[in-house]
C-alpha cells in the first residue's frame, strides 16, 4: 500500500491553486503553489481557492482522498469582507438562499451557517491590489458551506448587493488555519484521520 503525503497551507492572495501551467500563462507571470514549497511530484490541491482568495488549502498525493473529500459535504468556513455595511435584510436573504449562475445554469445557493462578524478578524494585511474601502465602508461575515460551487460566495454576496472584496477560508472540517502564517506550509501525516476519524472511505 502506497504511503501518501498531505499538507495544509495558507495560500496568499495572487497565487493560483495549481502547481504549474502551460507556457502561455507562464508568460503572463502567473504565480503557482510551487513557489511556496518543494512539494512531492504527485501532489494536488483538495478543492480550490481562486487567485484573489486566501487561506486554508489542503493538499495530498492521494487522488482517491481528494475525490472523497470534495464530495463528502465537509464544512468549509470562510471570513468574508464585504463592500458596504451589510444589513439584516440582506443576511436573511442569504440565509434563505439566493439564485446564482453556475456555468450558465441557475443554482439555489444556501449557506449552512451565516453570521455577521461584529469586529474585523485578525488576519495578515490585505493586498493593496484589493483596493479595499475606496468607495464604501466594509463589513465582515462568516459563511460556512458544505459545498463549493465556482466562485459561489462572491456570487452570493453580489446577489444581495454587497460584493465580496476579500475572501479567506479559515477551516475545512476540524482543520483550521490557526497557527499558520501567510504562505506557510505544514505537513499533516494524519490528514484522513483528522477529517474522518475511524470512518470508512470505501
């Protein structure tokens, strides 16, 4: 039985959730996960964070584990900074579910948990490229999802009039980003046990 390697990383803003790309993207000076660590050759990210999003990204050399985690309905917690001070009406709309477009089709997106954060969380300083607070004051919400559609959170908050200006994933299941610095990498030899305990993945 092959021994697999697993990691958790704090993906910074501006890095793609992939190891490399073709020459065309290289010429546009895109940044990849390979600049953070000398990963094993067969490593792959579990799920995605888009280029402008930050936070916890799990990685593994186990393709079966990747497929299982992506389809297991595991909680994923995000801290989301919004353009504008979100009101109760908008929060209730998000809680009830909003219709967003996913690859040309309508999809009803509903968070598992959504809460307004009364204070800004402690995070690394935001990239100046985000241009935060140029037009309106901002506010923060916590969203927990058990799914992960393409740009789902950004589409959800835009649908109620509060575009996302910063998006940070802080937890996947019981695994949190706490203790990691931006851009840091930590090996997790017991990732399957941490996520599933003694539960069978067959």
